[in-house]
C-alpha cells in the first residue's frame, strides 16, 4: 500500500471526537461559572435585605427615648394586622415605645405573610423563620436587655443579638 497523506476517515472521526470533547468541557465549565455567579448574586440580595432589617432594628433600639419594648405577634383583626404582646419572651414582632405620655410614639417591626414590615413599610421579602426573643437580667429590669433575632431570608439564615446595658 502506498503511504497515504492527508485527511482519512479515521483521523477525521478522531478530530471531530476531540473537538466535541473540548466543546463539552467548555460548556460544563461555563455552566458551573454561571450557576456560581447567580448564587453569589442571590446571596448578595439576601444579605442586602438582612442589612435593611438590621439597620431598622438598630435605629430603634439606639434611640435615647425608649420607654418600653414588647415582643409579640401580629394578629389579623378585621382587615388589618394588630400587634399583640406575647405571654412569653418570644415572638415574631417587636414594638418599641418612644417617649412618654402625650409624646409617646410606637414603632413596630414584624413579619406578615413572609414579609417583614417596619411600621407598615415593606423592607424584607421572602422571609421565613423570623423569631425574636427578649431576655432581662431580672424581671424588674426593663432597661438592661438582650434581644435575639433569627431570620431566614431566601436561602440564607441570619442571627443577631442586640444588647443594651443602662448604667
């Protein structure tokens, strides 16, 4: 037989197979990269929503005119949700009273239908497992407190502890 030069059927099949393998590998790497970018973006969105909630709670708890803090839940009465204090120290909403007597203002933060509201303003969507608990050094002590927040926003779990010690 003569020495054949050029492209034969066998070499063509090998070249096409190798090219196909390279295309599949590049496709898989691109898919993993894209999924990772989307995961980072979702995580960033969840973190942003938690940061808004954290800022809202901090701005309330750092006010100098706090006269009362209650943990409770929102209950639907007629066509609106009303804050109801809890018998225990756990709940899904917090009501902070600022000022005294005629200058008294109440602010609430709580979850309704998987959405967290601050005074009827939506700040977090896709929230679940929202839980607040309040602890005091003694039952008479309403100034020195610890409030634990647990929340799941989207796929991310967050937890934060707020403390206040009045000296």
